[in-house]
């Protein structure tokens, strides 16, 4: 099989990095949605 431990380690690290980056993008996206809703509500209250 050769040196499979090194490649498995890098594969595991790659999956963790993808997960962290994906969650970061998701949280930023949800925060932007919340801010847009708050702005809309504030504009409606002023009218």
C-alpha cells in the first residue's frame, strides 16, 4: 500500500479546512440576510 498514513492525514485536514471555510461562508451569508431584513423593517417603520 505504500505510505498511506501521510495521504490520509492530508485528506482529513483538507476535509476539515473545507468544512471551516464552508461554515464561515454560510454564517456570513446568514448575517447578511438578517441585516437586510432589519433594514427593510426599519424603512417600513419610518413610513
